[in-house]
C-alpha cells in the first residue's frame, strides 16, 4: 500500500507581479521623483533669484534673464553709502545678548522644572505655554507701552527683553523635555560627590545637553536676527535700526532700490547660514529629544 502525500503550495510574501508590499512600480517611482524635483526647484528658486538680482545693475532688477552685466555695485553701495554697518553692529549686539541670556535662562528654567517640585510649578509651565498663543500684532501695543514706561524705547536692551519674551518660553519647554531624558542618577552621583544643585547642573548635566542647547541657541539667534515687527516699532532713527528694520529703507513708498535690497539680504543671510552650519549636526537629536518616554 502506498501513501499519497498531498503537498500544499507555500505562499510567499511576494505577489505574482514580482514586487513586495512596500515596493513601488516604475510609474510610481517616476512620479515621486518628479514631485521631489519640482518641490526642490520651488524651494531653491527664490533665494537663487535673489542672489542673481543682487549682481545685476539697478536698471536690470526686473529683467527676467540671468545676469548679463555682472557687477558688485549693489554691495559696494550698501556698505559705503548707507548705515548698513551700523545696522549690522546693532543687530550683533541685540542678537548676541538675546542668544546668551536666552540659552542660560531657558536651560536653568528647563532644568528646574524637570528636576524639582515646587509650589507654582504647574502654573509656571502653563504660563510659558500660553504666552506662545498670542500673535505679534496683539503684543506690539502692550509691549510698546511697557517699554515706554521703563524708558527702554529706542534702546538695544529693550529689543533684547522683547525677544527673550518670545524665545524663552518655547526653549524652556524644549529643554525640559531634553533634561527629562537624562537619567536622574547623574544628579544623585554629583550630590554624593559633594556638588551643589547648580554645580551638578553646570558640570555634569549641561555637557550632556549639547544638542538641546544647540537648538535653543539657533532658535534664539533666528528670533532676533530675522524679526521685523518689533524692530520697526520700537527703534527709530536710521542709526539705531537693526538689519531687519534697515532693509525697509531701501523699498518704501518713496524709493525702490531693489538692487541694494537684494544685496543687503544676501549679506544678512550669510551669518544665519554660518550659525546653521555650526549647529546643524545637533539639530535633529535636539529637536527629537523628549519625544519618547523610556
């Protein structure tokens, strides 16, 4: 007697078409690459056109062709014939103080809320969160009256205080999330070795928070470097303007110097690009810190 063995065909995960579940067909890949290429062109075209216009003569500012008569005249005009260097100095002072103070206040606030429990902690966190819900247009008048009462109008320190009110609440929340991801055992080990709470924070915890500090520094820098509304409302006189306010003098209801405007915009973008290059390797890890719970 012979036994009949029935073989059942084994199904594989690959369909009859030869593609896996997560694989795309040629048409889908072509469409994806065309979409990515189109998005890249749309994103890159404005800054490239701005750069090209900055090297054109003033008469060719609206010429749709590329640079025909290459010139550095717009850059020399901006540096020599305007108060651009004064605007740059004012911006460096304001942004430098904003970044230094903002990073320190955000880091200490985030660490205190992450590690300690004290009366009023929850209202403090809610207050930091609620301050982010008000648009700039609503805050200009109250801040103007407050700075006027303190005698800080047309003063760099007034802009520093204003920018800190914008940057510190968000950065403090972000630093709290980052400090939550650092083991508490590190703090305990520091206290066993005789360090004070601030010494533990400064010598042990803060060096481990470099990605979060990089994101905080970058955010506070961009907040002060590219802000226009507060700088225009709280600073008067061309010698007191920052770069954001100074750009408005090139194109207004009386004059339209697009060549100088584009040249100044290119110069302003260089420091921001340098800062981004210095901190970009920390940005991804710093922005995702605190997103998951262990």
